[in-house]
C-alpha cells in the first residue's frame, strides 16, 4: 500500500489544481500575455509542485520508511537509500 493512500483524494485534488495552473499558462501564451505575468504564474506552478513533492516525501518517510525501519535489515537500508536519493533529486531540481 502506498504511503499516501490515506490522503490520495487530497493529493489528486492538489494535482488537478496544478494541472489547472499549467493550462492557464498555456492560455496565457496563446493569448500573448506579458512575459513577466507568465513568469509569475510559472513561479506559482513551480512552487505548487515543490509543495506537493514535499508533502508526498513526508508521507513516504512517515509510512514506508518508518515501517521498513521497524523491520530492520536490508529492506530498511534500501528504503532509507531510496528516500535519500529522492531528496537529492528534489534538491537538484
């Protein structure tokens, strides 16, 4: 079971709002809106995606990694490494 299962509906709603922001960006370009206004909206969409990813990461740590850590052994090590790699990807982006 995914760590976000309990908040799946909320996560899906957040993604739909982000999708709406992206569609809004497409309309702004099609309507020849001012570059700075588009960049402002890009910043908002980027921020929303970062917030979503941090929320998802938090749930992963609280559920998947915590559960594996309780079991210990290679599975725990693998989950910690997986989380560390995900954090590194987020920091680079």
